[in-house]
C-alpha cells in the first residue's frame, strides 16, 4: 500500500498534533515531513505531498483543495505567536517587513492594516530592511514582546475587527482522501490534543513565555463553523487587497 505523504509545520503549536500522530497506528500509513509553513504549502501545491498543515492563504493556490480534518491551528482572540512588532504606534507605521515563513500572517497583516487600521503601508520582504514594524510568527516570537514599544497580536486584532476567531493553518489535501483514513487521522490529532500536558512536559522552558497558557488556552484547535466562516472572510479580504 502506498503511504500517504504528509507535511506538517515544525513549530511548537504543532507539537500536540505530531505527538498524536507518532503515538497512533496512523504513523504506519504515512510518510511525515516537518517543514516551515511556506515549504509545507509549496509541497502541497506542487504535489510533493498529499496533505499538509498549510497556511490558509495558500489554499486558493491548490488546484483541488480539500480541508480534511476537524482540527486546525487557530485562536479565539489573542494567539501570542503571530505579531506585528513596531517601533511606532500603528497610526504612524509607514513601512513593514514581512515574515518569510508564512503567507497567511503576511496577508493578515496587510488585511488588518488596510481594512481595520485604514493604513497605507509599504511592504518589503528584504530580511535586512530597516522598517517601522515587522511581522513575526511562531517560536521566534517567544519572549520577544518586551523588546518592542508597540505590539499587535494579530489574532486579537482580527477578533476586534470581525468578531470572529481566526484560522492560521488547516490540514489540506490536494486530492480526495479516503474517509476511513480521515477518521483515523482525526483520532490521532485528537489523541495529541488530549495529551497536551504530557507534550508540555517535554518542551524546553522559554524565559518570559508561558508555554502551558499558549498550548492550553491561547491556541484553539477545533475547526468550528465560526472558524470556517472566518476563513472564507479572510480569503475574501485577501482577494480585495
């Protein structure tokens, strides 16, 4: 039997999912690779893998996308790992450096600045560019909030703007996947979420960052109807940029 090829994000926010997969029979049915979000998306888009935990902004780039899981990387309000870090208050931001790791967070920053904050901002992807503010996501944000005078949690700002939760990444396939496999995959992911306290015990402590609060409370992993609504709204906003 050909194994199903899966790419997952290698950040801390995915550790519960990886734990569940590695402690479930599903592991014998898959080839698993761990990647940064942009590479994860690229592998799904070009067919290198069959399923990926991809930034949701990449979904329109897949020829035949299928969201295949009941779970996602999401938040209901502040997420504490997807930020605009700024040297100036948002009303004074003129330039913003984007994060090379994620298409979704970059697009979310653009949506929020244009439609929520009503700002016309110049964007750059140059890693050494000096700008008023930067987008930073994932583990690289841990313990960084005190280094900037102005910090905007994009999950919180999206909730203020729309009244909805947010989906940063979803499990998306580039073809139809057998329902029996999907059910087993969902069971594995749930097993990981139910084991979060065990996962936390195995993670390194980070100065100035509450790992338990992050994985147990800030992240919200259920792909609810409200999150699906938010996902479609976000894609509509991206199309209007």
